[in-house]
C-alpha cells in the first residue's frame, strides 16, 4: 500500500509542478501599471496611518481632503511617482480610520512603476 501512496503523491507532484512554475512566471511578468495597482491598492483594508508610514517623508502625506456622500473622507496623497501626472486618492472611514477604497487619475503609462523594484 505504501508504494501505491508514493505513486499517487508522485503523480500529484508532477501534475502540480507546471502550475506552480507558471504562477511564478506570471508573478514576475507584471506590467508597470499592474505593479502600480498592486503597490498602491495594498493599503485598502489597512489603517490610514499605514499610508503615512508607507511613503518617504519628502513627499508629504495629504494634499487635499473632502467628505464623500457616504460620510467617508477622501484624501489625495502627494504623488511619489517621478512624473507627477498620476493622482492617487484613498477613501477612509473617519470613525475606524480604515481605508475602504482607492482610485487614481491618469493613464496606465502615467500610473506605473518598475515592477522589479
């Protein structure tokens, strides 16, 4: 019976290996815009203080803010990207200070970062 188990596990390993390798290739072949979305979208669900800690101090934190129709607060953060043509906004709940959404204004080329850094 143990040799039968080895055969089953060996077959599973052989079948899963291509899936694992293709997943690794897909993760490393992100476009600059996909890397941007992954980096800045990561803050959703986090406390608003994460944004202040997540950006270098020279860029500042809050450029402007406004209250939304749902009572949340939307802030525009100072753009840490070199081109400054992409605007980044986060919306958070003022009671919990949890970021509930984010958005950006700009083209995919303007809102892009090097995926390999």
